[in-house]
């Protein structure tokens, strides 16, 4: 089964990534998604936008195939000017705003895939139960718009109960070793 | 300007005093003993910062402030997320392990801790060297440890930096780093002030 077929058969996927290889695996995944789908929403919670673009370049990923929901850069650089394919959210604790921005993007754009990187960052600022509800709502939206959704969590920084709970809502949990 | 072993040793000692003052302020805030490691000092091209500071493959919380005036650079207090949560427990007198997520109040407390530590650290440098240095209001960021250098290097245009780093530990639950990165353009002023002070005895 090839990557596209595998992803399309599962639709909503949770990637449990080991801390040791997180940076590499996430870029490998982004590159595969870029090569497979047209129009990807990337919810970026861990990298300054400029650093992420540098990584995209190094990994031959086409940034123009992405729409970025940036939840980190504005809080660090108040003078950050978003490029056309990017919208900022003030804080990772503002789940409602993140949800609204994702909804609007799904409604207005033609996106085949959504990548949420990562839920572990959301869990720093929000209770597990709130994040679970939030993820459920994003999953519903993704199903409504027939968009593939890929969520990531860091294995060592995420409680195993949370991962188990999420496992009940997604179509497939993939553990990277 | 040539930086000699003598300069490096003097900077290390100064870093030690500054970190001691910062940890003492932290100790007062949490009413617990804070243990410090001897400071590490590196004078390195900034492209090596990721290699030196980006090793933490875990989620971290950083409280950082950009410096300006006679010295340009960044000061940062960095902790693994579990340590940040334990520090919040200690600050609010909560049972160990109670904090599961950093609320707005927790974040404000951590920023305040960072603020006090950064100011105390810098005051030692400023008073000892007689330099004018201002720091902007600290910000808090959480990210994967490997992205940390991006925040330290934010807005940096120089090729070299002096990096002073001290580990701190409170009991078994809280550990972190106090990091001072000084941009190379500031180094002659910094070393000049240091030499002047040392000559004065």
C-alpha cells in the first residue's frame, strides 16, 4: 500500500513520535504529504516561521503548497508580518481562536490535508480534557470537509493516558520507534 | 580584539557571581535551596549554537529577554516542561505534581521568576563592569528543545557570540539553565570594561 492509499484509507491519523527522532520524522512526513496532497494546512506550534521555512527549503518542501496557522511566531516577534499563506494566533492557550482559524481555512480554501504539529505543545498550556474536546472538534470539521487530518504528539512529553484517549477518536494511531 | 585565557577565566568568574546572585533571588522566591553548576563559557560562531544548546530533545519552556545598550545579546532561563510545572507547584504552594498545564497565572509567575533572575544576573554584570545595559520585558515560549537556538539567535546578525551557561537545580524536580549570549560586536566593550575593572583591582 503506498503512502497516499494508506493515508486516504485512514483519514484521521495520530502520529506518536519519539523525542529522539521527532525533528527528522516530522520533516519526512511533511515532505511525503507535500508530494502527495494539494493544499495542506500546517498548524505550527514549535518553530519560528522563518526557521520552518528554512527547514522546508533544506528538505525540498514546497512552501506554496501550504497554508500556515502559526501559533508561536507572533508571541515571540510582535512585529512579525505574516506572508499571504500564513495567519497568526496569539497564544497556544487560545483554543477557540485556533479552532476558528482552522475552520475558516477549511471553509475558504481547497485543502486536502491538515497537519497539526504538535498536540504536546497545546498540552503545556491547556488541560488534557480541553485539548481532547478541541481535537474532537477539529476532527469533526476535517470529516465535514473531507480533509485528511494528521496530529502529532511527542511520546516522552505526553501522558500515555492522553494518547490512549485520543486513539479512540482517530482512525489510526501510528507509533514511530 | 584578542580574547585570552585570562579573559575567559575572568568571564567565567563573573558569570559565576552573576548566576549565584540570580539563583539566590530564585531561592528567596521559592524558599528552597538552589544548586548551581560551575558556568560553562564558549566563544563560538553562532552557527555552532544549535549544536551546543539544541541538544534537548524534549519540550522546554524558555523565559527570555533581548539585551541592548553597551551589550547586545539575549538572556534566557530554560527548563524542561516538567520542571516548569514543578516550579509552578512550588511557587503556588501546591502539592508536587498538581500542575498539569501552565495556566495564565502560572505563565505570569514563570515570567516573573525569569524577570527577577535576569535582572539580578545582569545587575552583577552592570555593577561590576559599569556598563549600561537594558533588557526588554521577558517573554515566555514553549517549544521543542531543538528549536531553542532560533529564539536565542532571533534578530542576531553577528557571526560570533560569547555564551555563558549555568545549570541550576532545586531539589529533584526542577532543573534548568541560565544562558547569556553576548553578540560579538559587544565583546570589545565587554572585555574592555572587564580589563579596566581588573586593573583597578
